[in-house]
C-alpha cells in the first residue's frame, strides 16, 4: 500500500470524523473529510481519491445510494461504515457495490486493517502486472486487460468492474475449467480477495454474472458447483 494513498471519509458525526481522520493521518494516509453527499461530490470533482469510506446513515442521500451512484461512475474501492450489523445489511451494501463493510462499534485499528486490505486488492499484484508486461485474457466475447484493469466486449464496449470483481474475474481466468471453492477464492495467494465472510463471494459472483453473462439467470460462463464452489467454463487465451 502506498503511504500517500488518499482516503475520503464521508461521516456526518463530526467527533467520529475528526478522530478517525487524525488516526488515519498518523498512520500515513492522506485523508479528506465530508459530512454528506454534496460535500463528497465537491471533493471528488477536484481530487483523485484512492478509497472512499461511506457511513450508511447520512443526511439527505444515504450511504447506500451514494455507493450505488459512485460505483456506477467507476471502480473506486468503497468501504461502508454503519451501525447496522445484520448479515442482510452487509449483503445489501455489497450488492450496492461496496468492497467491504465495517460495523460500528469498531476499533480504529480494525478499520485501518480493512483499508489496507482493500487498497492491496486494488493494486496491481499478479506477476505479469507487476512486471509491466501487457497481458489480456480473452474468453467468450470478452477481453480482460490486466495492465489497465479494464473489461471490454468484442464490440469495444467497456464494462466497469470494482476492484473485487476484477480480482475475482482474474482468479477465474487464471484457473479456467477448474472448480474453485469459496475458501480458495477467499484465501487467494495474493490476498486480492481477502473477504470477511463466505456469502460475500456469492454476492460478487452474482454481480459479475450480471455484467458478463448473456442471461445471468441461466449462467453459462460461471457455473455453480453444488457443495463445491464455482467453475469458469470458457476457453481462456492470453493475448
């Protein structure tokens, strides 16, 4: 993780906002602060942000709505911050496009660890990407460019991927026609999918299917293996 990584914290509680900002700055992060969606939009319009931390309970536009809106515009990593602790709430946050979900009350060190993990997942980590060589995975009617972290259809349409969706698709492309269990996906050797609970894998697979399958209700590229995990069925070529 680059020590100069820029984090934008959107939190309406001024005391929590300032305490977290001070802690994160002491640990080498650049931190900008916003109290609501309007201030968030203003900062995003003038600053490059590496990671967004969104409180769910915000005035006017709530965090889930902001997450969905930011996610539609690009692949910036997002951590949701909320007092809600039920699994259904965590899954809803992931469905909206969040990369991780931290429940209040939490320790500052826990949040810092989650931030570092998400930033690691958003970095270029595979050997081909670290070496600077341009590698493209071609499968079905898609092309996944590892250098630019972009997914294109054969007709040139770009599909936006979150950092976790990108790393999940890389894992599938690197192991085509092999059953990958949820545990294998969570325990990725590059820590690119260090997810906090098994159900998050199912959420990411569902989101990925909606983006690459012709009919997500009847997936043919990412098939579910009962009591096993998932298998990526297409032939994959490196070009």
